[in-house]
C-alpha cells in the first residue's frame, strides 16, 4: 500500500509542477508560479526514488499507469473536465499494465 501512496504522491507532485509551467506559459500567470513548480518537481523525483524495487526503469514503467490515471483525475478536479469512456478505458488498461510490471512474479 505504501508503494501506491508514493506513486500517487509522485504523480500529484509531477502534475502540479508541470501545471505551474503550463499556467505560466499558456495561461499567462506570473513567472513566480515557477517557484512552487520547481519545488513540486523535486518532490516528485524524491518520491519516485522511494519506490521499493531494485531497478529504476521498472519503477518508472509502473509509474506510467499511475501518472495517466492521476492526470485524468487532475483533468476533472482542477480543470473541471470529466474524462470520457475512452479516457477511463485507457487508464484502466494502463493501471493493469502498471500492476503487472510492479507485482508480477519474477525469476530469482
């Protein structure tokens, strides 16, 4: 369960950090938005290193599914746009893939 919290925390930090840049460049917000954006991206990187796996590539690959699902949640909560059935179907497939990558049986 800790792994999922770390992944979702990393996703929130990455999406929030990237959104700060989006707000500055695309929405005309102040350049000061970059300060919390950069801090959030540092938190993202830190949290992703806390994933309990022996290989960084596997942690990053599994994170992809969590990131996609979290991005759709951001779309709804922050941007006020509901995901459609194709968004949700794609996210479900990605989450299944992330679970297989993270918890699939491995040869020792």
